[in-house]
C-alpha cells in the first residue's frame, strides 16, 4: 500500500511539472502540435523504460483485445474538453470542475468495481472524504483570488479618483 | 453551461483513462499499456495536425529545449497511476495525485521557478491543501 501511495505522489509531482512545461510549448506551438509532441515523447519514454525493465518481453502482446488499440483516443477527448472548458470558463473555475469530476467519477469506478478492478464498497465515510477534498480544492483555487480582486478594484477606484481630480 | 459540460467531461475522461490503463495492464502489462495508449493517442493527434493543416510545430524551436521534454514524464505517470489503482483503489490514487500535483504547482508558483510568474503564497492555499489531506485521511482510515 505504501508503494502505491509513493507512486501516486510521484505521479502527481510529474503531472504538475509536465503541465508547466507543456504550457510553455503550447504558448508557441498551439494545442494540437503540443499534444502530438507530448504523446509522441510519452510513447518513446514508455517504450524505452519498458525495454529496460522487461526486455523484448515488452513486444509480446498476448491477450490483446481490440478496444485496447482505441483507448489512446480518450487522451484526445481529454485535451479537447480541457481546452474548451478552460476557454469558456477560465482556468480557475474550469480546473475546479475538472478535479471535482475526476474525484466523483473515481468514487463511482471504485464502487462499481467494473473492468476487473477490485470493488471498494461505497460508504458515507468515502463520500465525506471526497467532499472534504473537493472543499479543499475550492478553497485552494478560489481563496485569495477575491482579496486580489478587491485590491485591483481599490487601485482602479483610486486611479479613477485621481484622474477625476486632475480633470477638475 | 457548455463550459461546465466540457470541464466535467475532461475530468471524467482523465479518470476513465486511468481505469482503462489499469484494465489493459491486467492483460498485457503496465509498460505495454502505457506504450500502446500513447502510441495510438500520438497517431490520432498527428492525424488532427495534418487534417487542420496545423503548421505551428515549426515553432518548437522557439521553445527552451527542456520544456519540450515534458511529455516523456507521462511514462512514469501512467505506470504510477496503474500501480496506484491496483494497490490502493481509484479514488485514493486520484486524490493523492491531485494533492501532490497542486502542492508542487503551488511551490513552483511561490518560488517563481521555470519562468512562472511569481505568486505570493497565501493562507487559503495552505488551508486548501490541509483540507485535501484531511479528506484523504477520512477516505482511508
């Protein structure tokens, strides 16, 4: 269990770094070129690490099912929805909803136990845990931004007053 | 409203991606799952680049080389995600990834690393992270 936790922590750190790096690429190259680059490099890195840890076993694909070949398309869906959501709502609001929906659907998958995953029965304790995390996300994302807005309005008001008095 | 639907679907897809990878890895292995899903995603993205006649990849040379390498992190991200889902479940894995992701972003923002516009660390963000960790503790113990 501890290794699982450590892997999740490491994954989160790398996702955070990756987001920052990818945004830099995105600033210059736009959504689709960036997505292609990111997935291409991810593919090469996975193949390399796979060969390092498993040798040529990596290329032995027994028990392959047809839909496995199409699961990569989910990633394209993620990019489209993220870009559109952020464009329409702005990053703070959009990301808060994304994170909430991620957690909500995770809880759903655990309680359904489909796809051969171990079923983790839904309990009120789990629901409370997820709600507290979502509350934390909202405080994290929206906290402080209002204070900033107030500061901005103050500055704007101040400048308006000044310019008004100059006009007078 | 349309924006909310898109954002909601994005989150659902991210989780679905993890679940699908975890399922695929049961049949063919974790590195294999990471390799195949990203290969097919890459092919789809290249097709889109070609179809929309996107020429912007020519701008890659304007980006600092280190930022171009971000995609390669996904190998470890996907492996960690699969390992987590199998050993601690979907909810806990996603929650821990979120917290560590927000915490590192918060740290980078606060320090102004990687050319990020330096933002002052504020109390609400600490409270937010504390609440998220409390939520994980409630979830698990």
